[in-house]
C-alpha cells in the first residue's frame, strides 16, 4: 500500500494570488528606494540652506574639543569651523 500525494490543482485564484504578491513586493522595494532618495536629497538641500545645523563628524567634534582644551591651557581663543562660517557671512 502506497501513499498517494495529490499535487495542488491550479484554480482561478492562483494567478491572482501570484500577481498580488509580486506587485506588493515590487511596491515595497520601489517605495523604499524612493523614500531613501527623497530623504537624502531633502537633507542635502536643508544643509545647503542652513550649514550651521549640519551634524558634525566625529573628527570635527574631536578637533573642537581639543581646540577648547588648548584654549583653556594657553589662555587664548582658537577659531573653530563654525566661527569661520559665521564670520564669512558677516
């Protein structure tokens, strides 16, 4: 006695299900890509308009902290990148 396995019999809803799942996957992937592109360009435009609000890199923060420490130790002022930008605008 053998066990008889029946393969799935296609009915009219199977193509609809495949099309629905495929379209959902494409919409998710394309939506994610568009969202990423829009956010990057939005941030780039914002930072061009307001350069003083641009987040600082780790190296830049370290330079500023070392400059402030040097200023404290030597007793004189050290000009930072933000000060240079502000002075150029005036």
